[in-house]
C-alpha cells in the first residue's frame, strides 16, 4: 500500500472518530428544585419513586435526586434528561397502565406537594473546559 493511501485511511478514520464529537451537542437536562409543603416529604418521595419507575420501564434513567442537608431553603433537587415527545408518550402509556395520573390531572396532583418549585432546562453534565471549547469554535 502506498504512503498516500495509508495516510488517507488514517485521516478518514480520525475524521470518523472526531466528527461526531465535534458535531454532537452536549446533553440537555431538566433541573427541578423543590421546596416541599410541610408534612408532605414522604408522600412526595413515594410519588417521585413511582414516576421514576415508569420512566425506567420506558427505557429512561431515573432522575438524580439530591436531598438538602444544610444551607439553602430547597428540600430536593432532581436532575433528569430532557425527553422527546415519543418518550413522553411512552412514559404516559406506562403510567396509565400503572394507575398513575397523566396530563392536567398529573399537573394538579403534583402541586399538592410543593410550597415552591422551579424547573430549568440546562446543558450538562459538562465541564468548564468543554464549554470553553464550544464557545471558542
């Protein structure tokens, strides 16, 4: 094999490996911060666990739960992947089969647990170096 052909093959292999990494957008996440109504903590956690089980049955990971220990006023932070409409439909199907509420009934049900909450779409997990690399392309 000639040197040119070998270099062409190596270059093609490197591009095949590198291009998806350059073209790939970082993952998106939904960050939910909850301040739970007094006396509703255990009920909320049971409600959330049932929702996580439905998501897992649909092939998605459970949200990552962080429980407050000391400091700010929030009780729980949950970081979940952003879902597609198809994944949402699958989760709803599984939830209904399990007797869980969906749609507006779900929206109203969950609010009984909150004293306050926020939902924020974010990029991550990532690193500062990765964000700098994307910002300076």
